C-alpha cells in the first residue's frame, strides 16, 4: 500500500512540476502544496504524541510517531484535494491519515481525549505565530517596502524564502482555525463530544464516521462560507506580522 501511495503522490507532484515548467501553475502554488503536506503531518503527529503522554501508545506501536511523510500522507486528503483546490483558485485545505488513538487507554478518557484532539490545532497555531514572528523580524531587517495581497496564493513583493515563511505561517493558521470548527470529525467537535452525556456517545460516533465526505463537499461547493471564516483571520495575521 505504501508503494502504491508513493507512486500516486509522485505522479501528482510530477504533474505540478510539469505545470510549473509550462507556466500553467505558479511558483506560489508549488510552495503552498509543499508547505501544506508537512503541516498536516505535524498536526497528526501531535495527536499521537499527546496521547502517548496520557498513557496511550497506539500511535507509537503503529509507527505513526514519525515525520516520515509516507507514514501519514493520505493520497486524497494530503495531495489530490489541496491540489484541486489550488488549481481552481480556492483556499487549499487538506488532511493526513488520522493517527490511531485508543481513548480507553488514556488515564482520564473523557477529559484527556479533548486535549488529544486539540493538540493538532494548537501546534498549527503555535507554528503560525512562530513563523509570523520570524517573518516580521526578517522584513524589518531588510527595511524594504512590502506589497502583500491578503489572499492565499497571491504574495507579491517578497523574496523566495520570505514567501515560504509567509506560507508556513498562513497555512498553519488556516489548518488551526479550520480544525477548530466544531463540526465532526474536525478537532473542534471534541468539545461538543465532551459535553454530551455518555449515553449519547455511541450515536454520535456513528454520525462522526459519516461526516468527513459531507464536510469536504460542503467546503468544495460552498467556498464562500470557508472564506468568510478564514479570510478575516488571515488579514489580522498579516496586519500583526507584516510591517506596513
């Protein structure tokens, strides 16, 4: 399966490279995809790492506490979905294979499962703030006027590596905020799960298993909703970290 996934991923990346050489795909689109993939991997690893600290070693035994992309990349969610979103000019969002967590192994299952779920968005938001601080320092030290559009995929006036750091900040910000939306199976739904009575959990878990395709379809066909949630946050991030 890993060999098959690697072949599919290599094919998508090759198409991106060919598109770039033919000038059908921008440099920023390539950077977006290359930043998104490790960002979703770190997101997933953080779930497993926090679960391990609370007593569940399922992710470690499954070989998922690693930064090796082949252990985490979902060909659809990590490559094809964000690639399609980039191609059609929408905000790129993706996901990796969920890290396995056995909640029953946690020392305090209902309370610690919330922290395990929120670990991913927290790490993304922390990474976004660190990248923003680095970018702010670099831009101030260069003392050159910048012209940065407020949309993902439309960066002007930045040197290459400054642009990479910009995207690290923005993509991790998007992942953090997106995953905090309290809709199953996004991480923010863990708060709802914690508030439900124990008797309602079996039905909730059955519903959660069916929600991922619905969430993907909703954001693909109603991108205005996603933009209305995320665009103001991106604008605030830019105002804080990018010198005028």
